[in-house]
C-alpha cells in the first residue's frame, strides 16, 4: 500500500525505478490529466529509447483506489498483445511498444484516481510513472429573481434572487455583486449524475425601494470553464408606497386660475388607491379630488394642510402639504397709510437736519468762549518773578 505522502510525491514527478541492467529505464508521463464526465481523454505514457540490446517485455497500467489498493487496467505483451479490463472503454492509443498511452472514453466519476504506467524491459529492468486522472463535469448555470411574498415589512431579509450551478464536478464557486446591503447563502447537494454537485446560492436582503429594479450579478467560477459565467438578475422587490406631493410653489394668490396638487407614489406592487383629505377632516368645497390630483379654487384666501394617502397591497403611506393662497388686496397699503408713511419720513428727516444744525451751532459758541480777550487797561507787561524774593516793577 502506498501512503498519501508518497502519492503526493508521485504526482509531482515522473520517474524511473529499479533495473537489472546497467542502463536506466526512464518512463515519462504527466503528473495530472483532466477530462470531462462522459467524454474521453488520453493518458500519456512513453518510454525513452532503450540501449540497442534492450527490449520491452511488458507494459502494465494499474489504478489505485481510495484505500491504496491497486487494480489492473491494461497489460500489453510484445507477442501476446493487449489485455484490457474494460475493452469497450479503454484501449492502447498506439501499437508502438515505446508508447503505452491509453485512450479512455465515456469517463465516469469513479475513473478519477491515481494511475501507474510501468515498463518492464530486458535486460535493463523496470521503470514506472504515475498520473493523477481528474474527472470534471461542466455545470449548467442559471439565475433568476425570486418572487417575494406580499406581507407587511418585518425588516427581516428575504431571498430576492437565486443562482444555480447544476451538475458540476467539483462544486462550482458562486459569488454575488453588488451586495446592496444583502448577503448570500449557498448550499451544495448531489447533482443529476453520479459524482456531480449542484450549488444553489440565494441572494437575500431587507425589501426596500432602493433594491427594487436594481441589477445584481451572479458569478460562477468552475475549472471546466475558460471564463467565469456572469449572469445578470433584475430584482423585483415589493415595498409600501413612498409618497410625494408636487405643484405648490409658495406663490399662489386669490384670483389665479384653478391650481393643482399632484400626488406621486413609488411602490411595488402598483398603488391601488389614492385618497385626499386635510389635517382637520374632509376636503372643503373649494378642493376637488380627481385620483392623483387635487384641484383647488383660488377665489378666497386659504391657509390649510392637505394630505394624500396612497395604498398598495403592502400598506398605506401618506404625505402632507401646507398651502397658502394670499389675498393681493390685503397686501396693498391704503392711501391714508401711504400719506402717514410719507409724513413720518419727512418729519424724521427734518429732525435729523435740526439736530445736525444744533450740534454745529453749539460747538461754535464753545469755541469763542475759550479765546483770550484783551485787557481794559491796555497792554500789560509781565516779568518773571525770582524765586528768592519779590520782583521790581519795570513800569
């Protein structure tokens, strides 16, 4: 029995073993070959040219099972010819004694194993090489949006898309992008054929308007495919109505033509009902609802908050809009008010001017008071008084 470490070493190398002669028997074979389930492949094995006096006495192919046991697959003798375990599926690819390559058809999952190719020669001895045969199955890949049950939002994630990679060998790798705050859950189960696998990946998220109508991509990677399979899915995510009201521009006046408020809603499924009222109760007589529109007559001043309620299969949502219809007459000034404003303005200007004149006059008088006036006795002469006694007059 060959141990697992020894098998790994055999997979990495093709090598020759013992020989009775003086030369070396070199057997060449790839470390690994791959084929598709139900397809065919070639198991290559060649003997390097021998010395002139040497000859091949027998070629033997063996298959090692999962427990390490060896089973004969094919034997070829130079004179007695080939002996095959399954001649309907396995045969030698060439009559050349130095080429022991096997052609294997109708590949099965159980064909995946480690195979030895051994040449026996005389008088040089024997050489052996090992090849790991892998059996692959190309998966069938599909992706689709999932129908989400119509139920009140619980803020719990639900599956919104499914990607399936069916009948692959080994199991495929499935990823999603972008995540949209979601997550992926994958399961692996037996495929439709023995030895194959089916991978089901579900993309889940909390239903919202941000996810509805968005595209997500399922990417399936498998070694039997030259390029990853990229599958696009458009999400259909149910959510309750999201309501907006448009039409009011904060510039409505009494006497305008009839004005309109528009109630708009995004939802999945589509809304089933639009209802208008006010914060104080039913609609007044000057407001008439026509489905998504509210027609308002502007023959009077209005200061009121209107409500639009929208319902779909998941629930009801609403939006409020306060409008102010202004009276242009009430906003104009009466003639008496205008005269009063003019008089007050003139009086204010006069007061300002009087204040300025008073200030200038007051500063002028103070300036004259500070000047020195001449003496009534004429000019006066002053002398410096000495510090040590009285001074004499010079007059």
